[in-house]
């Protein structure tokens, strides 16, 4: 039997075939109309995906849609010229204190912490990790009060102390350092809590350290070791740390912890042994945690930081630290290559907190993007001891995109030019 088709049935079929054929011949039409933001001609640097060159980045529906040369912008909703600038993953600051609240003079739910959106986005930072300001008792309040309302992505190292950084005797209460409760809290918020923090303990028992390490090990997360552990030697701390654990304030010069630099000006062998074992070294600049006398010889001898944690809080931001871009610029003045710095501000910290969904521009990932200029001029950089070095370059955040939305634009490169009529 021969089936007969009317003109009414054939015409729609022909139209569909022609439409599909046009997309096959002209695929850029399909791509262009799906683009919300198109960053053109920037130096795209994405070490995870081994991308390093002049390319375009297309963003749609909050995700990275395409990274390629010469993406057509004819139907893109917004086209931004990023010529002469780095286009890289949003920066990650793994040492902050952002459990801001109404309690005066406190870090946990207090005025010494900072609201991250006020300071991060203008520095190209799209993700921060709170360094143990909260513990298993008050983390839910931190989440409800700050994390759930911030545009900056906030992750956390959970303090082994249930009440977190209270600044009083409670934060040294060993009975509040509960491994099972810490693990329970981590399991309740596995996408937010990325590790366990130990710090601010003045006793000589190893119980707090060991409990933090146990909770981190049993949840397959790193332990984050801060300072303020005056009875523990640096050697003993590094010896007890596991591969992947992170020590911060790595280049400090204060009485409560030995420097990584010996009296002969050389990095201590035990420090290199820890690095070889897999311990990661974070800057943790803060108000007292970074000294050129330690950082410069360490850099020259190969003790390079894995991450540029700022130790952002109310006091540090008004001292030598400024922000994470300032720390990165110090390292540029100290001789580190630009791309090596960007690597340690994006992909390395993402790996250290086991969040490899971050710190890259892979197709389909959340569109967290920093557009960064390298400015030329004369710039002064200050350490925790008010010592100064100078440099002729600095990093500056031109544009910050978080989940596909432009949240910072320093010079209006995404804005519509105004013409007086």
C-alpha cells in the first residue's frame, strides 16, 4: 500500500528538517543565542583544564557554556572586552573569619568577624573558607545567619571546640572538643564543611590536636592548623599532621611558634620533610602572620605557599594585609611569576579543600570568574612587622562574576557607555 501525504502534513516536516540543517551548517547561531555573558579576548588561565591563552568565555544560566576562540557575540546578551586582562576562575581564600554577629569584641557571632560580601567580591574572590570561627554547637547559627544570605560562597573548617572562637576559657574546654559531635555536624552539612580546625589552645595536652585530627581523618577532610598553640613545638605539630593537612600563618615570626627559617637563614629541614610528606603551607597573613624576613628566604629556597589565605577579619584588613590580591601582589614583588600566583589562588586551594568543582572554568561548572588586571606603577607592600618592600606591579580585580552574575565592576567594562543627548 502506498501512503499518500497531503501538503499540510509535508510542509511542517520540511520546515523542521530545514531548521535542523541550518543549525548543523551554522552552529554558532545556536551557541550565540544561548549566551548571557561573553568575555572576549581575555587571557584565559585555567590550570585544571590546561588552558592558557587568548580565548573567549561564554556563560549561560549561571554556568560556563564554552571556552574557545572567536565565539560569535552577535546574539549574546552582554559582550565584555577583556583584552589585556586575565580571565581566570574566581579566587579562593581559605582563611577568613566571617561569622559576623552582634556580640562586641568576639569572632564567633561577633563584631571581629566580617560580612564577606563587603570585602571579597571587590578582590576577585568568589569563595571563602571560614577558619574555625564556629564549632559543632553554633555552626547551624552561622549557616542561618551568614552563609545562607551571602552572595560569596562560604565554606568552613569546623572548630574542634563546640563553641568555636569565643575568645574565653570556653574555647580551651577539652570536654567541648567532641569528636562524634564534630563528625555528626560535618555529615549534616557535607557540602559546606570542608575540614576541621585546631588552634587557640594554651595547654600542653595533645588531646585537642589529636581529636581534631581524628575527626578530620574519619570524615576524609584536611585538618587546618592555626597558631596560638604555644606549648606545641613546630616540629611536633608537623610530625602529627597527615598528608593534605594544612598549616597556616606559615611565615610568621612570633614567640608562640618557631619560624620556618632557622638562625642560619635556611628553611628548617623538618619543614621540608613535612612538605615532602604532603603537608600544605598556607600564608594566613592576618595582622601578625606574615613577615618578609621569613617569606622571602622561604620563597627563594623553595618553600612556596600552596594558598594565599588572608586571615581576613576586622583588624587584619586595616593592617599590612589589606586583602588577598594585596598578598598576591606582594609575592609578585618578591619574584613569583604571575601565573604561578594565579594557580595558587584558584586551583591549588580548590584541591586542598577537596572541592575540585571549584577553581576552574570547565564547561558546565558554576560560572565563578575573576577578570584581573596587572597594573604598572610604584607600589608599597607592608608585612606584619610594618616592614616595607616595593614593586612596579599589582593585581587588581576588574570584574567579578559569581554564579553567572556580575557583582563587581571596577571600571564599568560591563556597563553601557553614557552619551549626553
